[in-house]
C-alpha cells in the first residue's frame, strides 16, 4: 500500500513517513497544497494524510477539490485546531477522520488503519490465485508444499497482480503503484521484477504464469 503525506512542516512530514513505513506501508511526501492535490488526484494512493495549514491551498480546499474530482481515496486530516467547528468543517468537506496535534504514534497509526478499513483497504492475511497463496506478513509465495521468499517490491508487485487478476495492468500503472514518483526508476524496473517473479513461479512449479500483451500490460493466467 502507498500513502501520500501532505504536510508543510518538513520534520513532521518525514516523521509521519517513518511511522507509516514502520507499519509496512510505502509513502510519498508533499510539502505544498497544490502539488499535493495533483499527486492525490493521480489515483495511485490507498490513503492520504492531509494537514490543514498548508501554503498556497489549505487542506480544506485540497480536500474539496479532491472530492469534486470524484476521488474517494480515504483522507486522514491533521490539524493543531481542536475547535468543534474546525472538526465539523473537515468532516463535512469529505475527510474520513480528523486527528488533532499533538498525537502519539500508536494513535496516529490506529486512525490510519481505521480509514483504510472503512474503505476495505486493509491487507488480508493471504491472497490467492490459481495454485498460489501469497502471505504478505511473511512475506512469501507458496504453491503446494513449496514456498519462496519475496523482496518488498516483488511482494507489492505480486499483490497488485493478484488483486487485479481480471484485467491487464499497464506498465505505467504498475510503475506508479509499486514505485510511486521515484525519479530513479523507469519502465525497465517493471520488466526486471516481472522477470524475477516469473523465475520464482517456475521454481515453485506453479500453473500460474504472467502474460504480457504488447502495449496493453501484464496479467496473471492459469495454465489448463
């Protein structure tokens, strides 16, 4: 899962990113309302942590524009304002939860899990497709009585393929979902990790393969 943090206080933003990373999620950080809004509208995030006080466009306006774009990505709003009217304004604007600063790490992560759970985005204990069972908490991929360990990126890519097994996933979508806006990666990274997963599927002797349709994308298939 990938979480977007929109927070202009850089120290707090990276502290939040560390908290989220420690909980097993990936993060991208923006320190500006306008930039954060464009990232949020990309649709690649499973949740957004949004500060109210932002330069340029404040959090309320970011949320309003995000909801007007028909995005239903869950949003956890953060603010130093504790007045009832501010909380009501945030919730009415479309926030899923409203957390007042300061807060403890455990409280923040519990709130984040709450907004993810409300949208059905909490990762299940296992995912399955064909003769494969993927256990994200291990992390490993199993077939019959055999298993192979997965790296963090292999795990995220396989999870994405299983969750979207009914359709071809474009390379660009995979790149954004798995790597986000990391400038140090390109489409070759997708091809490399697809190759890694294919080798592990072969090692397991699985009937599942990763097919590719030129200019369309990748998809899991079961051999009969």
